[in-house]
């Protein structure tokens, strides 16, 4: 093929193919905004300040992303904002109604035209400070009375252990959130993530918030690309052994990440905001062909959920990181493969067939990010069972020094085998069968699971 | 600004002529042209330089008009997206 300056026609056509036929896109450009300077004992003033600051910094986010998307030919699916955990603003306003802050965030999101705003959050991994408990207790109301606000609670870290008092609260909070949004397919619970080792620069919702160690304002990027990886495996990995498969994944991840890096740099410059990180996570969508399950199946599994799934996912996750770190000077966030069941057509199919079970999903979360994600459970699941699921996932994250999370949606009024649909990127899926043997006493002991010995590295 | 124009569709008389005429009218300089067959479809790729006052968006509108008349798919993007994905 004739060389075309430094590019060959094949190179150009391959990139176009990835974008147009394999769903390659930049999944999210997320602007992180610190609200620490918006704290005020007068809740009305605090809400006015945070609204003004978000709108001032993010008012050009959507038009700038649309222009970049048009000029570079790469779709940017979501434009979002992540803010300082709101519990930190509540500390100095003991009489404030936290829901008013959620509504101010929602209004700001509407004004700037983004589709989600994250940071209705509390970090309670070692204990509760002023504002934390009020924020957590207000989550069901806040998520049922807003459209775009996302919430997260960090209940554990490798360094501090797991705050089981917080874990014990979260089962009821998730159930109440689902109940209050039951007429909207329980969508509130899809906007609530319970973390262990939550990253402070995660651009992906629903778990994004702006950590206190971050700059005042920053741009973080989440890339996508399961379709491109699957296609590369189908075209270039025929007959290769698994080292060869890993190489193909690495090369594809490199290309995907370079696009994210470019978009981040250009967006940061255009908005006058420092570029933070590219999150290397392969994020699926419910669109056919944009599925992590398809990638695992392209490696040779009949259906995701089969024995071998955890090993294939470990290979994928590692190869994505190795390709990605070469492509970007600044990698962060979650950076792994996502396995949200309802957002991945292949996972939905495997769960409907009964091949992909909760126990296998839990095993998979030990080798990838982010955890039990977008899993629909029966509406009558006892709160303590949800708490225990959270504790198990947090333990996997704590011991393996990685992020894990739980985002489960109790389908109110439905039982295992029924179906729940959220629409859009959040997708749909079967209500999964779960083990309801009681962990009641364990959960209600409270206290803290101590940090593991390998946390003591100093 | 450097950009890449790609034209994909069924081969027919006048594609190169029509697209390059549209470029000339917009004062777009064509640096290189290459043509190939992609899965049985005609694919033409042009590396071009845009004048300073022309945006990708307005060139795209003009070329899409020409593309529609020819029944081919035309896209215009900045060159950097290809550079970053194919150069280490």
C-alpha cells in the first residue's frame, strides 16, 4: 500500500472502521469541580454558590465537546460533571436539608446540558464525620426527587478497613431508593454506588466524584471500545495462542487510549482547564457488538459465565492496562474492564440463559473493575443480604488493593426471572436469583473489619 | 490546519473531479490523494490543508453536498486523530 505522508490508507480506514462500525467512542468527558470553596453555614448561600461555580466552569463543556467530536470525527457520548462529596459541605451547615444541595446540583446539570452530575457522596471508610450520616440518610429522597444526580458512598479502603456500621446502613438505603423510584423502574438505585477504594478521579458514573486532592477544576476522560477489541480479536487473533491474544488486545487498547488522550488534551485546552487522566476502562453499552461478554466469547468461551471466564477477563483487563499506559501520560480512575450486567448485551443474554450467575460475577470482580455492577435483584431481597453482598465485594477490594463497588437494583414487585428495563445506556436485564440465607447477625455486629496486614507498608 | 477527507462508496465517473472541485472552490489545497478498494467498495483518501478561515464543519457541509449528489459517503476530520492512533 502506498504510504500517505506518515499514514497509510489502511491506517486511516482502520480508524474509520473502528469508529463507524465497531462503536468506538469517547464514553465520557467529565469535568471535576471542587466545591470546597462553596461550603457555607447558610444552606441557601451554599446552594447558590455551588450552582454558580458549576455553571461558570461547565457552561462551555457541551459545545466544546460537540465541536471536538465534529472536527476529529470521534463521538463523545456523555458530558458530565463530578463534584466534591457533598457531605463535606454539610459539615458546616448542621441544620441544612441535604436534598436542597441535590436539587441545586440537578439544576446546574440542566443549565449546562450534561446528562449526569456525580458527587452526592460521602467518604466514610473509617468513620462518620459531620454531615456524612445526614447525607447517606437523604440519598433515597435525593435520588427520587432529582433526575441527573448520582450518588456514591465509600465504605472501605485497603488502608483503613471496612466500616461495617456504614455497610449496615446501605442495604436499607438501596432498598428505599428503589422503592421511592419504583414507578420509574427503580432507576434511583442505578444511580447509587457503594465503593471500597473509590478513586478520586473516576470519570464514569454513577460513581464519579471530585476528590479533595484534585485540582480546583479538571478534565477526565473515559474511553470505550469493547467492539473494537472484539473485532480485532476476530480478525487478527485467529489461531493465536493466548500470549498472541493479549498482544492483539494491547495494540487495540493503545489506539483507543490515544484517542482519549487526544480528546482530553484538546478539551482541556479549549476549556482552559488542566487535563487530568484517561480512565482505561473498557466500557460496554447495551448496543449489539459493544459488549465485554462478546470479547470474552471471542477468546473462545461458548458463553460468558462458563468456567474460564475469570481467566479470560484477567487476561483482558491486564492487556488493556498494558496497552493503555503506553498510550497516555496520565492514567487514572478505575482503569479496568467493566462488567455491568444490564449495560452489556452479551451479559444480559448469558444471565437470561442462567449461565451467568451472581457467584461467577463476584469471582470476575476479583480480577477487573469495578464490582457487582448493574445487577437486578428481587425486590423482596432483605436489606441485610444487600449489606452482606456489599461487605463481600468490599473485602475483595480491600484485600486485593483495588476498587470494588456494588450497584444493585432491587426490582420492587418483581421476582427472579422477571425483567426490568431502564432504557438508554443503563440498559435492561433479568432479575437474577440470589442466595438469601441470612447474614443478619454478622451485619448487625457493626464495628470495623480491620485493614489487612499488607496495608501496613510503611 | 491539516485534515483527511475520506470518500467511500460505489466507484463511478467523476468522484475525484467533483470532490476536488468542491475543495478548490473552498480554497482547500489537496496535498495527496490515494485510492483503494475496501471490501469491494471504492475508497478515496485525501490529505488536505484548509485555509485559516475555514472550519472543518463548513467544509464538511460543502463536501457532503457533493457526496450526496454522487451517492457516496464523505467524511472530513482533522489529521491528528489518525496520527495518534497509528504513531507511537
